C-alpha cells in the first residue's frame, strides 16, 4: 500500500470517527426535542407498596429496593391520583414477565396477561397505557403485579399520567439514540447479507461478510427490542420479546462464526466447536421455549457466563495469534490494519457490554431493580464495533489484494524465464502435467545460437533469444503457453487440434523472421520446428503430454537436420566462392 492510499484511508477513518461523534452529540442533545402538547405528570411519591410480608413507603416509586420477584409473587402499589386536568388521560407504566391488574376505587379497569398464563406462554415485556375516566382526580389507584417466572424482575417502573400521544412522542425522543443506532445496524446488516454473494465470488471467497451482516442485524434487533422500540411498529409484544432473547442468544454464535470464517482464531477446529456449542445453545433454548417446557428468559444468566468466557478467550487469542505472525517486526500496525481495527472494535464492544451486564445484575439483584436499566453503553459499543467490522473487512480486502499481487509476482519469478519473460522449464513441465482434452504441442529450436555466441558474443546471443521470444508471442497469439525449455529450445502449447490454424501460425512465424532478417545487423533468425497433437493416430490408447511432446520434438529434429545440411551446403559454397575469388585476384 503506497503513501497516498494510506493517507486516503486514514482521512476516511478520521471522517468516520467525526461523523460518529457528531451523531452521538446530536442524538444525545435535548436541543432538538419537539415540544409536548400536554404535561406529563410523574407519580413518584405517595405510594404504598406491599410485597409479601413487607410494606414500603418509598419517596420515589422507581427507587424502591426489593428482592427479585419469582413466579407467583404479588406486588401491590397503591396511591391517590393527583388533582390535574389532563383529558383524555392515560396511566402509563412498564411490566416484565408479569400479569397486571389495575383498580380504580376498588373496581377493575384494566387486566393484562391472564390469557398468556392460561396457555402456559411466557408473558412479554409490556408498556401499559390505561385510559382513565374524566373524574379520575384524587381517586385511589391500585396496581397489582404478579410475577409469572422465577427471577422475573426486580424494582418498579415509574408511573405517569399524560396524553397517550405525548407519552409516545416523549418515549421515541428519549430513545432516539437507540432507535437510530438499531435501525442503522439492521440496515447495514441487511445490505451486507444481500451483497455477500458478490463479495464471496469476487475472488477472495471470504465468507466472513455473511457473519458481519448477521452480527449487525442481531445487534440492531436486540437494541430495538430491549428498548421496546418495536412497540412503535408492532402490536405483538410477545413476538418482539422473544426476538429480543433470540437475537441476544445468537450474537455469540455469529461472532465466533465471523472469527472462524475470517481465520482470526488460531485453531480453526476450536472455533468450529465453539460455534457449534453456541448454535446448539440457541436451538435448545428456542425449542424448549416453543414447547413451553422452559421459557427462554431463564437462560440469560448462562448466556452471560458463556459470552464472557468466550470473550476472554477470543481477544487474547486474536492478539497472540497476530503477534506470532509478526514477531520481531516493527510493521505490525502498518501491515495488519484489519486485525488492529477488529481488536479495537471487539475490545470496545466487549468492554461496553461487560459494563451493561454488570450494571444489569447489580440493579436486578442488589439495587433498585433492572426494570429501569438501559444498555446505552452496549448501544454505543455495538455501533463502534460494526464500524470497525466494516473497516476490518475493507482493510482485509486491501491486504488480500496486496498479498495476491505479491504472490503473483513471486509466482512470476518462480515460473518465468528471466531473459525472455516466457514460461520457464518448471512452468512448462507443470502445464504439460495438467494437460487434458485436445491440444497441440510445438517443439521449436532456434538455429545458429552457438554460431552467434561464438562470433558476435553472448550479448548478441541473448538479443537473438529475446528477439525470437517476441516473434513467438506475435505468431502464436492464441497459445495457452509459450515457454523456453532452456538454451535454444522453445515450446508452444495450443488448446486445440487444427492443422490449418497451426500452419497459419507457422507461416506467420516464418514471415516475421524473414522481416527481421531483411534489416541490417548480424542477428539472423532461423528456427526448426515440429508439432504433434493429442489425437494423433499412433496414440491408440490416448497419449500423455510427454509422448505428444516427444513426437513433436522428433519431427523438429528432422527439420533441424535439413537446416543443418543446408547450412553446410551454404558454408561449402562460400568456401568455393572465396577460393575462386582468390585465384582470380592472383591471376590478375
């Protein structure tokens, strides 16, 4: 990669970082929020909460510290509604894996989740919008929440009163960072998967792009689902709750698949085994959930353990593997930008995810409850990781192209004749060993090479050989191989059997030699040749390429014998002419 390319890539990387920073600054700012039409009133104080044998009177409802609710546990929160004039008004709060019943002055005005429970299905995470009558002011409201799963949730959601449209708008505004990142990741993933066949069959056959697209889509889906943003698009909460868990459980498998396909894991077998384990985990949990044997929500903690264990294995493995390849080299960060970008993005993503996992577990089991948690760190980490993943892929393509060019150059050095740039003997023999079907082989011998070397020097002999190589290239334009077997011996392989075409090419060879011989200079071109095809009648059981070549060589030597006789005749005539001339001069 030259300096100009490095500068361009560095500038593009810097621009990507700047765009990311500006995007985060824009999405995190309150300057661009549209105003609400009505006030939204938070019902923080005045609550009485009964949970088991305990009664709480929290200053702020969402900060009530209580133990994790298990299946069958009932939490009752009671207060009086404030004297406000919001009409039409709804009561809004959120529940996790629980049935909900709401009473106004002892009368049921809302129920949710009992139909799920009767069918043995997992209850979804849900935002409740409960219409209130016009005379709701100062009346008693009681919310009864019954957990339906073990370790269902801890903590209580904030409760608020407002206009439903305003609450929905405020919800979308507060979640616009997650919404933007989630939609972006889903779209990028979709595009990568669609383009995957093009990249795969374009030359490097890198299947990691499929996993890149899958990772991006899964992260985007999980971010959208965790933040309840599918509530803006879907009326089926159980579907997007299941998708949330399914996307989360598939992320480790997609990551392992990517690292294995991209050959970033030192031991491919270990990578495949880990990938199979992850896929098996996903399939088993999904199957148990589908038959309502064990709901998928019970496998989150095992997933955290698996993901963290794999993360602490993958990152050191990437670093150690690449360090071994470039041990003792001070060009590590120049030559392996793809790996560097991947490690940076992965460390950032794992670090952000670990922060959110720790925060989630602390809030759920120690503090005010995970019902009010978020995954903002993971959202930012996922966004950076996907950007690094995309940059990794393009850096990888650049490195692949560079390595391919170097390989081609090395192959050229290994299989090219240094004087003529034709295929050398090794390449000719390798090509002949792979010949199949119908073909024609010409054995060609350059005449007068020794005479030229002896009388005009080896530089003239080299010029004779290189000039003859050019003549061969221009004569046999449809050849599959033109090579120098060594010294004055050449070979041409034609991918067909056609005497008329071969003779036409040989006529062209003769014409080009005559044309060059018509000029001034000591170098004169002449060649002996013979050819044979794979379909010769003498080859009753099919001929090997070596047999075809030997037959062509035999025919070439017949022509060379003729040329040799002609050369001796010309030499004898020249001697006689010189003798007569000498005698005539003496007579005079």
